[in-house]
């Protein structure tokens, strides 16, 4: 259970890492990401819980040596979570101001929160597929590989933040947007890594 705990913790810490690294850039940026993370963490938890249900079912099918249902489950779960992730992306990209209005986000941090949530929203489909593949791999007992992938994702996010927030190595200084882009890129690389393990 320890690798599973670490992997889930690291997923939720991505936004907090962005906050910490932006603290030297702007206090308003920290507040903006803090508000956006309230929405992002809810979506991550919902997607993870849905994937966890697939883990339970897949473990039962594997125990019964029912390969046909295992394959069917993988396809159905990918479809359902993919649709939910796309719907989450649609809401956060098209209606971020409305969402933040519901939780009374101050006007002085609204623009930063909208920018961060909109860019992160583009990556929810990556998050959805990642948690699905991670759950399936856990049902096969590949928990350490999933945890290592999560660690690599977080390290890549930290490096990407340092480069894009501050404008290092000829990259423009992007601030909040840089943190969000770095998060999406790290999730994309993490998805590729976990897909390779899944194919194996």
C-alpha cells in the first residue's frame, strides 16, 4: 500500500509544488493557483476514485482467470473516464470565470486563476488516461513502477517550472502560465511512460 499512497500523494502535490515555486515570482500568483487547485484536486480525486473501482473489478476478473472480461473492462473504463475527463476539460476551459465566481475568488487573482485552470484543463484527458492505466497496472501488482513514474513526473514538473516560470535557457518568462504548461508536459511524459509499462 505504501507505493500507492506515495503515488496518489505526488499527484495531488503537483499543484502545491507550482505554488511553492511561484512564491518568489508573485504572491498574487500563489493565491491564484491556490484557488485553481481547489477545482483541480476535486477533478483528480473523482477520476482516481473511478479508476480505483476499475482496479477492484479487474482484480476480481484476474483472480477468476477471466481474460475476456479483463480486456472488456479496460476498454470500458478508458471510455468512461475519457468522457469524464473531456467534460471536465470543457468546463474548465470554457467556463472558468463562472466556476471561480461560485467560490467567490477575488477579482485581483481571477485572471491568474483562470489562466492556470484553463491550461491545466487541457491536460485532464492526460490525467484521466494516466490514472486509468495506473489502476490497471496496480491490479497486476505493478505498484512500484507506477510510483516511480509519479516521482519522475514530479521531478520533470519541478525542472519545467524552474525553466518556464523564470525564463531560463532562452525560454520566455511565463509565470503562472509556465507552471501550468510545465504540469501538462510532465503529465504527458508520465502518460507515455506508464503506457509503455502497460504495453509490456
